């Protein structure tokens, strides 16, 4: 077997993806002399401010399942990261979660002021769709439009925005488990669905979309439950964001509804369900399986 055909270890491949995504993001959003330079600097501050790049990596991996090269799918991967970054800027604002720390440094509104942070978030959301259009050099317009439609749906009021609204309306109130699961499905799973399905659609593999959506649904629920647990048990220095904020904001979480031990078991169960969908996708014993395990193992 040639060296080129030897599968890289998960940490090696993860670093390759991260490095490529960071380079792609840097190239996608350059600062240039202009009167509005401050908002560009704020956008880059949040976009290039760290993070594991899980969503971008999911775009690249699901595109790869369909035979698409990493560089071809990179505009879509960058677009998803821009949407994620904009959502975090807005989440941290005083009118939302009022967090001063993000990814180990000052939140965008602390660094640049609330008004500039708001505009930076708006700018990143708008820039995301211009960025994915750059993939038109590699794919038929129909595939690009299909990916944009999915991303728009899952990032909007049918998805992430809707989940945030439910979250805000639920603060300080007792909600049932069904409402909590719906909130997390929209707030967290939806953007993961956008990432996974856009990769499939760029590859022209509509047949993979149902399993990709199911995988992202379960992965998102497991991911959010782990976040809930780490908000109580985690180390702020390692997480790069405040701990205990869910309790301060009187948020409903899987921990507050079910307790710490049951929440851990539920995270494992959702992870197993996500792993089953990888079997349906023909992606067992793959990078995606290792990634799914790694996200659960943040608890260790």
C-alpha cells in the first residue's frame, strides 16, 4: 500500500482540516483601506478568533463522501463558519446572554462596542452567502442553489433563529422535555444539518441527505447536552468562555431537567444514534466516527 493511501490518524486529519479552514477564512475576509474598516476588523476578530471549526469540517467531510475535493467545498465550509461566528457575536450581546468572554478573549461587543458588534454579526451573515457563491466555479448552479436553500432554512426562523427565540422565551420558566429537545434541535442541530447537507448537495448526492440530517440531529443534541454539563463541571480557562452562565440566566437545560448523571447518559445515547446514521452513510470506522466520539469525550 502506498503512503498516500494510508489513512491519517484522527488528530492528524483534524489538524489538516483546521489549518485549511483557517486559511480559507483568512482569504475570504480581507481588511482593506476604507471608512468602514472598523466593522471589517470586528468581523475578522470574531471569525478568526479560534474555535474547533466543527461545522466547516462537517461540510468538507460530507462533501468528500460524495467525491468532492476539500478545496472545492471550502467556500461552503467558510460560509457555515461565518454564520456560526455571527450567531456567537449576537448571543454574547447584553440583550441576549450578556457574556464578556468568547473563545478565551473579550467578546466582540466588549472589544468593539455593542453597535459595531451588531453590525459585525450582520456583516458576517451577509458575507456567508456571497462566499458560498464562489463555489460556482466548481459546481453547477443548481447544486449551489440547493445548498444555499438548506443553509438559509436551517440558519433562519425554521432553525437556529427559532431555537434562540424559544430559548429566550423559556428563561426563568419551567418547560417540559419535549420543548427542550425542540429548542436544542433548532438552536444547535439545525446549523449542523446545514453543514452536513450542504456538503452532500454540493456533491450532487441528494440520496445522502436524509441520513446526513438524522446524523446532525443526534450529534447536535449530544453536543448541546455536553455543553450543558460543561457549563457546570468545566474549567473556564479550558473552555474559553464563562461557566455557570446557564444558571445565572435561569436557562432550561438537560441538567436542570434530568440531573447531571442522567444528562451524561442521554448524551451517550444520542451519540450512539448518530453513530448508527454513519453506518447508513457507509462511514463507519471513519474520520466522522472518530469526530463523533471526540465531541462526546469532551466530558473526560
